[in-house]
C-alpha cells in the first residue's frame, strides 16, 4: 500500500515539475516536496516489507518447530510405553502402548493436513506416511485381539484371587512354594509374548531395543522418524546432524 502511495505521489511530483511555468515557482516547490514525500514513503514501505517478511519467516519457523516438538514428544511416548510393556507385559501396558500409537497416528494425520506440509515437496509426506503405515498393524491387531486379552485378564484375576486364598490357608511349610506362584507370569503376559497370536506386536518389539529404551536405528520406524526430523529441523532453521548409527 505504501509503495502504491509513494508511486502516486512521485508521479504527481514529476508532473508538477514538468508542467511548472518556472523552476522556482510554487508548483515547482510542491513538485519537489511531493518527490521527497514519495521517497520517504517508498523507504518506509521497503522497511515495512522487510519487517513483515521477517515476521512471516519467523512464524513459519515457529510452526515447523512446533510440529517437530510434537513429533518428538509422541515418539518418546511410544518408546516409553514400549519399555513399560517389555518390563511388565500385561493388559494395561499393552493398551497403553496401543493408545500411544493411536495418538501418534492422529498427530501425523493432522501434520499431513497442515498447509505448510501439504504444499511442501513430497518427501516429507512420504516419510510421515511411512510412520503411519508402520504403526497401523499393531493398532488393528489390538482391535481384533481386544476380547481375547480382556477375557484372559479376567481369568488371571480369578486365578490370582485363588492363589491368595490358598496362600492364606496353607501351612508355613508350603507357604514358600505357594508364594512363588504369586510372582509367576500370568496368562496375559504369556499370550502377549506369543508371536503366533500377536505377530504385529512381536514385530514391533523386535524393532525395539529395551537396553537403550528406543527403536533400533535400522528399524523402519526409526528410519522414517529420523528422516522426518531432518526435514522439520531444516524447515525450522535448526540445522543439526542425524543421530549417529
């Protein structure tokens, strides 16, 4: 707007100077004043445009940074849930892992729909789709096997109650043997480790390094995750190297 106004004022000043009867008359003075005003408006417009561009660039980088932070938090949540499932495989930790995977898939779907992602080159969308595709089987498997797990969990509770009652009734001589049964893996724990019943979960956990508490670098999920991070860091202005390995 300032550039248009500056152009109009400058043109008017030039016309007045050209049409002025004398070089020192009133119209000539007004023409020179308009030229000066046009220069000032043009300079102000240029400065305003520069600051606006800086604000736009900063807003875009902040948007990319927010996406990156949400992605990192979501991945950390999945890895934390996987670690808890490995340590204590039961219906609760299994459901928690699947819920974290669902949340990540929902987050990735929202990210793909963002204009800055949709209008970017296809590399970012491709890597995000890789992550969503990887997490889908474990979510679908939970939906199919939910009844099996919930029924086994109910049965485990009954068995545990019977063990507690038996432990309370037995003599001191047999208490030691009976107390060991209290800490044996229950049915849910066993079926969750069964690769035939839960092939998607088994494949997921094979890609997870429980000694490091994160996915193995050569796994599909980690490769896609790292590729997405590299692109987001570049777009946010945070130029960093990929994680070693």
